[in-house]
C-alpha cells in the first residue's frame, strides 16, 4: 500500500527506515534522493516537498516482475505522467507503455494499480491537496475544473475520479529533462518545483486536446510514432518528409498531418529540437569544436547551427562549452 498522504507529510527519511533494500539521503531541505537495490527493483527516485500536503516525485526504476500495488489518498489530487523506456523515445506508445492521468482520491479511498513488465519505467507525479496546489502554483481551481468540478464540489465527492490526458510533446520533454538533470541542493529543489508547474500546465493542455482531437487511423498513428522514433534515435541524419514517407510507406501529407495531430508539433520542429538537445549534451560532456558538434548533429555549417542553438536556448554553443 502506498499512502500518498503519509508521503506528503511524514519526515521523508522516516518513510524508508527499516527497509534494507532502500537507502535515502537528503540533498537539501525538502529534497530527498532514494535508491532501490533489490532483486525486484532497481533505480532511483527524487522526492521534492515544496510545502505541507504537496509532493513532487520523479522516478527512474527498473524491475523484474509485473508490479501490483494500491494507492491510498485522503482528499488528494494526483497528476501523473508515466512512460516506459520505449514510450519515452516515441516507440510503442499505448496503454501498456504510457499513462497520463489526473486522479482525485476522496477521503479513505483505495485504488489498485498494476505496472506491467516493459523494461525501465520513468515517472513524474504531483500529489497534494487542491489548496496546496492553488497556493503553490495557482492551479488548484483549474485542476478541479478539468475534472468537471469546482474545489467545493470536488471535495464532497465520495468516488475516485480519474481522467486521462493526452501525452503532449511538452510533457514528454518535461520528464526527459528532469531525468537528465543533476539533482543537487537548493537548485535541484527549485528546478523540480518549476518542472512540476510546467507538467500541470501540460496536463491541462492535454485534457483540452483530448476533447478536441479527431483520432487518426490506427495504421497512421503507428507509422507516425515510428517516424518520431527514427528521428529521436538518429537526429543527425538528413531527414525530410519525403525520405520518411518513403521509408514508412505513408503519404507525405498524411505523415505531416498525422505527426502534428499525434504530437502537437511539426516533423521539422521535432527534428531540430532533438538535434539541439544532442548538441547540448555533446558540448557539455566533450571538448569538441562547435563546427564538429554541428556536423555530428546534422547541421551543414556552424553558423546556421549557432543561430538555431541560440534561438532555442538563449546562449551560444561556446557558452555551454565553457561551462
């Protein structure tokens, strides 16, 4: 049983006391890192508690069996994005590998949950009272409205309320960026709180999109997901709509329209962002020249790469290299 209210309120280090397969360390006031090292669960979690009755949890966990558990809440709202190792790169995005859900737990509620075995899982979740979410980010009322309630009527509910939200590209980026971040000190806590606020906004956008969205045919959805995976795995290649449509056997117009409907952005926008993401990593972890990095991520010349990089990140590639 996972008691969300206890996680929100109990001293973080006490939650894991007595568990020999789990170790926890406080990185800063309100920010704890947890390591799992057992036969059935390996990986890390980061728990950030901005205020009482509010918690942000980031998980990168791998496990061997199917995991069955239940969650308990007490007038708590939970906003969660969970992606498998496949789904986080745009492959096999379905109900078995990805989940985006807003859930309201009335007092005393219990909900069973099963996490299938599909390699590693990555999660970012926010859980807390509506009042805490409103005070921290000013989004408590909006979250209640997303469940077709006001804060007052929601707190009178006696049944668990659950609504899915469409996994937006921005939400995926939030999770990927948080996982790549080095959680240290007060900066780690501030960064996590900012990303949590962004996730709430993406969830609200996703709930609006799921109402407006016209479903694409199953085959088209499958092929545009493959297109995204191809770009994510090899952004340095000279991808075009024509080359992708040929390799996938999908009409170019259907690919463009289906990609935008599925992920909320164009093929070119996603390609450029993936190239710049990889470039940042190369600049941060290697001593290569800017021109060499530009070539490695698919740009023909350093000047166009520098312009795109600065427009996206607000700093030049040389600035990252010097850091």
